[in-house]
């Protein structure tokens, strides 16, 4: 009994001694909050993501973000707010606030540099309009762009066509769907609920009219880039098949505007869709194609870098972000 008692005493003495020796060291190097020198920097996002597609090279750019209330009532206009909020919560998303990102894309075919959509423009939103800076950071200059393709004429897609009253891409020719151009340049588009887009079309698109080529379903922009009708969001909204050396990707524009709500519930109406039922039908058709053919896609409002896959899930689909598939 005395030996056990003696052992405990020796061990206690060693612990006590270690504590005495360690105390000055801890005291000397402990950092209090007042001593921290690094300032808070705020949220940060990468500006671009470059990847391969066969013999083509592609890059998506982070033009910025918009953080409105939502997802309801922007998404799920034909269902209750509670139903939309439950879906958001089930997917670990906030139920009263959301973020919409903007991701223009370039395709370098080796012969031509093709830009899809031009972002918000430098002065349209406080946290967007960063396309020019993002392109510069990725090593591209505006004068290198040979073709600008506009998927549709909503302001976050045509806002960057003109800067300070001059073409932002001075050497480019322009491509869009004929129905899209005709709709937004008609006199009626300058009035009422259409006026916001109609007036921006007048200032940003019409000055470039003589450089536009009008395209229809199935037509080629350049070799390897083919138009696919995807109407409903707007009258001439168009997606594009891009293919090189047997590798494919779909550039979807705004066919699906939320990676959870619109994908898991493609029948739910979206405020920005002009033809609500037509847009839902397009969503289901395109999502079904992507899921069954297992091809990647890039779409303007997916989480940056806005490249991923679609997987069938229940009554809808699930977004699967790309990891390294496009880098190999």
C-alpha cells in the first residue's frame, strides 16, 4: 500500500513541475483578439475557371452576384411559400435570402474566340459587372473576342455589350436568335412591363445591329457550336451544343435558374420566365437529356464555376458539380 501511495506522489510531483515550467511559456505566447493584425477581408470568389473540351478550351467567368429575398417568391410562384422554404431548408439553404450568380463563358476553338453573354455591365449592379476584369485576369482582352453569342436579351446578359457608349468587344460579330431580336426591338417593347429590357436593347443591342447574324434551331455559330431551341424563358432563348473531338457540353443559358429549386422541382414557375409553362417544359426536356446522356453542362446561374452534371432524383433532378472531369 505504501508503494502505491508513493508512486502517486511522485507522478503528482512531476505533473505539478511540468505545469510550473509550462506556465511562463503559455503566458508569453498567448495571442489575444486585440493583438490580431489581419483585417476582415469579406467574402471572396475565384474570378474564372478554365477547362478543356477535346481540342477546345473553355472558361467561365464570375461576373458577380445578386442577393435578393428568396427563393420564394422568385421561385415556386405556383406553390406556397412554405413549400419552397421547406425544399430550401431540406437542402441546407437559407429560406429567406438567396444568391444568384452570373457566369458568362468563352470557347476558344483554336480558330475563333467565342463569348457567350456579356454580364451585367460595369454600372448596373453594385456587386456585379466584373466580366472585363475577370477576362483580363484569365489572360483575355476584349479585342480578342471574335464572336459574341447572346442566349437571350435579359439585362444580365446584354448589359456588358456596350461600355461608355462604345462596343465592349470592338472586333466581334454578334449572334442571337432571330425571334429574340425581333421581340425586343419591336415598338411595344419600349412600354409597360417590357420597357426595362426594351430600353436596354435599344441602347446596347440596336447600335450593333449591322454586325448581328440571326440564328435558328440547329444552325452552327462556328464549327462545333450548334444552336438548340430552349424557349419559354424568353421568346428566342437558345442553348448551345458544343462538341470537339468527341467531347460534348451543353451551354444552357437560363433554361434552369436555380440548382436546387428549378432542378428538383422543374414544374415550379419562375418569375423571370415569360412563358411559365413553356419554360417548365423546356426545363424538363433539357434536364432529362442531360441526365440520360450523362453529358456536362454549363448554365449562367449555376453555382460558380457553373459547370456540372444532372442526375435523375425523385420527381426531378439533382445537380452534381464537376470536380476534375474537365481538367483531364
